[in-house]
C-alpha cells in the first residue's frame, strides 16, 4: 500500500511476474514494461478520445499506445509468433509488468528485493522496453538508464 500526502492509504496495483522456458542452455532475459499512463484529456491536444484506441490511416492513437502498452504487447506478440511458427525460443523469457511506473514504481523495489533469490535468481539480461523514437523512422536503443529519485516536499 501507499500513503498519500493527506494520510489516505491506497493499495498498490499488482505487479505481474511471468516466465516462459527454463532451459539451462539458454540465457534468461527479463523484459520490463508498465501499463499505467499519465492522465490525459481531449483538451490536452488529442484529436480523438485518448482512452479509446483509434486507427487513423493505419496508425493507432490512444493513451499508452507507445508508453508503454505497445512495447509490452510487442514482446508478448514475439512469443506468440515463435509458438505459432513452432520455432524453438532461443531464450528463457521472464516478464515484469507493473502499473505504477508513472508514479515512480511504488512497491517495485520491495518486490525486487523479495524475489531476488527466487524469480530473478537466473536472470542474465534485462530489457526495459520504455523509451522514445528519435524521429518517425529511427527508434532509440538505449543501453543505460539513470535512476529515479522521488520525494515529497511540503512548504508552509
């Protein structure tokens, strides 16, 4: 749970941990993504309702389509494609999908510490699919990430 500045305590959304494959010959790759979004209103500049996925000229528009539901779904689609084509998956997959990234990933650090010696014990690589494109044609491949510092300041 999380305590708000006004003292109200709210339960945190669940973090989804999933895995596929346990072949000791394959590396284990953990994919991270989030499914929460920042608030949005049509008046913010949206041409359509931000919470209704809308297709216009072959493009999908909706809150979270790129940050970060689209990238999360892309990894799930990759697994589905391997299975549909009956191809051997070259890695063991682990997924961490959370719903509090936009609020600083509240509760995630505690979960990582609790699962460090079990769920995460065999992870060789981590892929964070939550980044930007440099243009309409050039995605960014970021190979490092900075930390997060969250705090609350009350001024009287």
